C-alpha cells in the first residue's frame, strides 16, 4: 500500500503542487475538484457519464443520506460505491455543515439562536455530546454526534471521510468562535477514537476552524496537525468576501506542513480554484457547477466571467456550441439555440446537457491546471484565466 | 430510390408482416413503435441514447413546435433533424389532435361545444377553412388549416408527415362524425395539393376517420386509399374499449390494400402492439412508455401486466435489476433499490433511468416481434406475451 498522498511536482513560484491521493478505489490526481453528488447521484448524470467526463472523485452528503435512505440500507446494499455504481474515489462530509445550515436562512441564524423563536426551528440543541435537530424531510427529531457521524460514514463506505464539526459563520463573535472551535477539537478527538474502534481504513480528514481570527486559526491548525489525520480540511467561516477568504487560507497554508492533502470545503469558482491551488490547496468541492447548470448559467471560455446565461434571448438563434473551445459531448453536438430552447420549454434534457457541460468544463479546467503545474507553467495558466 | 415501403415477410396465419420503410434518413424496420419526442426531445434522453437503444423513428409534434420555438426558427437552424441532432427517420403528426385536445378535458368537450361556456376555451372556431384556437402557452389566437399544417411540417422537415384532420371522439353522434369526416376528406385533398405545391419529398400519410361506424370507416378508407398518399393512418375514435378498438381496426384492415404502411395513431400498449401487428398494422406511436417511466411505472417481463411500480415499498431493498431479463444499460448496472430511492428522493436521474429502461424494453420487444414474424413464430410470440 503506497502512502495516502504523494507529490509529483511543486511549482517553483508558489505553493501549487501536483499530487496523487491513493485510495482503494483508484488514484485521485490533485489538484482536484470533487464533483458533488449530495444524495448519491450527481444530478441528471450517470456514473458512466462521470467516467467519460473524467471526474476523479464524487462527494456525497452524510446528513442527507442518513435521513434518506439511511446508512443501514446503503450498507446492506454494499455501501455507497455499489449503491450508486460509482467505482472511483469518494468523499463524504460529516453532516455537520448541513445540520447547522439546512432549512433556514444562514448558519448564523442557528448559532445565534435567532431561529429558536420560529416555529420551524431545526437545530434544537448543541451540547458537548452533539447536536439535536429536526429532519428537514419530515420533522423527526434526530441526533448527530462525532461518534454517530463517523459510524454513519463508516457504513456509507467512502474512501475519505470528514470529522464532525460545528461550522462557524463569519458574523459570530470571537468568544463564540473560540468556544465552538474548542468543542470541535474535542469532537475531533472523539471522531479519531471512534474511527479506531471501528478499525476503518477510510482516510479521516480533520477540520480546521477558528473563523477569521488568525490566532484561533493557528490554535486550530496546530491541533488538527497534531491529531495526525491523513488529510486536513479548511472549514468554517472564511470571511465575508474573497479577500478575507484568501487571507484566512494563506495564513493557514503558511503554517501547514506540506505532507498531507489539504481540502478547502465548499469552495470552487474558477478564480478560487486557481488562487486556492496557488496557496497549496489540493482538493475542493463545490455545488456551483451543477447548481448553476440547473439555472442555465453555463461555463464559456471566452465570455465575461467565463460564463453565459443560456436562457438569454440572444442565444435563440445561435448555432455555436455553448463553449466553442469545449470538447464535451454537448458542445460537440448541440447548438446554443437548442439548449436555449430546451430551457425555455422546461425540458429535462436542458438540465442534463447543461450539467454535463459544466462538469466537463470544470474538470478539464482542473486537469489543465494540474498539467500546467507539472510543466512549470502554472503562472501562465493563472494569467491566461485571471488576466 | 427504392419504393417507400417494402415487405420482407408475411405471417401465414395472420396479417402480421415484417417490412421496411425507406427514408432519406435511413431504413425503418417495421413493425415499429415510434418513440415520442413531442417537443423535439425524448424526455431526458439524448439522440445518442436513442441510437444505442435501437430506436428506429422519432415522432415530434407539429402543434407544440409551431407554438415554440416555431417552424421558421427550426427551418433556419437546418430542420428538426439538425435542431435536435437526430439523424434517423422522423415523423410529425399534423397538429390536428393537439388543437382539439390540449388544455381541456376531452376532445368531446371541444367538439360538442361544452368548452365554449368556459373562460379558458381553446378552440374558437372549426370552419371549412381550418381551426382558430388559443395557444396553450400564452393564450395568443392562432389558426391552423390543412395548408398551414403542411407548410409547417415541410419546414420542420420530418421524413413522414400527417394530413390535417379533425379527430372525432367516440361519444359524438353519427351525424357529427359523418360531417367531420367529410370535412377531413376535403382537408386531405387540400393537404395533398399544398404538398404538391411545396414539391416536398416527405411521405404524406392520409388519415382514416369515421369513428366507430363501419359504413363511415368504409367511406373514409376508400377516400384515403384513392387519394394515393404513400402511407395511411388509422385515426379518430377507436371506440370506448379495446374490443371496440380492435373491431374498428380489423374492419379497416379487412378492406385496406396491403401495399402501403399503415400507422395506428396514439396506440402502443404491449397487447395493442401484438394485436395491432396481427391485424397488419406496421407502425405505432404512443407516449405511454415515456410517460409511465416518469411516474415510476416500469416494464418488467415477469411481473403482472409486464410492469412494476418502482416506488412501491417492496422495492426498497431489492437488489435485482428493474427487469432481470432486460439487457439495457440501466438493468445491467442499477438495482431496483437505487431506482426506488432516486424516485423517492425526487432526483432527476430517476426519470432518466426509468425512461431509458422503458424505451429500451419496448423497442426490444418490437424488434423481437419482428424477428418472430420473419422466423414464422409470430403466434408463439403472441402466446408467450398474452398467454
């Protein structure tokens, strides 16, 4: 068994690196943007589409799958890989983020207790033990703890799993952020203990919290690094804007040892991917490519912001492909006019073609970024895309 | 250029026959169930899926495509084949059926004028000239005539097109049925004249009306046969139940010359396909396989009625494929449990997998029926499926 993570090439002008995560379901080339398959499906696409596109890793959601169909059923059916017929690397998040954010406006509403005055409150209790909450599906009361999150993820059987954490937003005060962070650290110890008890060979990722406070981030990254998990996530609030976000990231990456893969949770715009990789981030996950696709916002190399809104009237008679530079099945065969029409007609195929294109585009983008690192051309790649 | 239709084999015990319709977009083996792609898309599937499945012919809808995106846009973009990237044989219906049936309860409501008292009436006027109606999309007043239907279908560019007719339901009286039929005959003459004016090489299908009245059906089939269209449809009311329907069909098929392909409009259940083919019907179209798929009603060889409702709780843990005898991509890879879960979770992939399976199943069924005719085993085939 090789090491979990190996580095093939480091950029000489930045922390960008090309690596490989070795899993029981194959090697995962990094940098990598995991494709989000929240409910054990990447919306509209089959696993065979994902293979054809070149998707490296699918990320599924512990919270959603726990509520339906339940980890016991998935385990009975052979685990997530068999259940959804994806035989490549998989990652599951811990459910922490969703427990705090599902069913109401913002994570902050929960943490600051604003939601508690409303009839539909979801989070009932955050204690040392764990979190009591209402299922967004049927209102049933449920409980998640570090131990149960790890147990669920063990049954789901992804190659990489995440520690159970409280995801602190940017507008809680430092006192709350510190208390929450310290509890998340104690939860990490319990996750590691449960993981050992289960004798799981899944790769556990600890999560760095600490919000926008550099001293707390330092404490948290020291704690997580010392915990010895094979992978590390940067989580929690990354600030109110991209400048703050990259301050937090660069502060963390200055101090992180470079031997472990670092995952940036929930981030994955084109510019974020480049700037994150430049800071040494190895893996990302983000719903934007698939969610945007469903709303007709499609990647296009030579459009402003590298995207176009296919439902706009200007595309009604446009015989060009969505992106003339794209080699995906959709761009090789269909016109903007047809995809525009399908969206206007409310046809399922619109969503499918749009999702296929967006996932293909972003996966190709990340592969080209990796190649640019290997070929010592990362700075050129960055300039090409960010100008 | 070969004849439009050739017959390879006739069953010795029935009127069943294996033939070929020759089109500019390839040969179409008959018996054939056309796959319905109402709005220039077979819901959730790409044309590449359809090729892989072995779909022979796609049927699109003149009424819907006229209203959106409009035949002029489709013509500008190269016609229906180029627009949707389907390069095989295509059929368009005339729009007559939809004008009379869209947006209200039954065709009869329209024809008997019941709808006229309602605010949302759709059909404003049926005259010798044609039909004035409200668009179901935006309420705009529109007009279709034999000439405009043929002009629209010419712009759409399918290989086979249908004459514009009034589709009479079963519960109007004989007097109305006769008057309507006679007008439809005059409309057929106008369709043929318009078709000549356009110098179209599309194969026009005349439509036999006459409701459930044998003497009217005789008049209509004589009229349509004498009109010399290369194909013939059996349309209008086929009775209140399947016994009446097959009385109408067998009465017609007793009298039709056997040189032209005969299409049975809007019919395509498994038993209808067998009994229709036994009567000499060559082609069919039916939304049932795709519509049922969207509602989770899936073909299964060894279930009662040859179908199962995948959303039923009994399939929650079922690791069998949808149909153990099916060789489609879905049955070769996914379990009933996963498809059941996808439906329960409201995931797009549910609809896609279900549609793929149902279309594959029914196309394979029809291919096997054709083989049984070629091999003089049609009666065995019938017994095998109908018992």
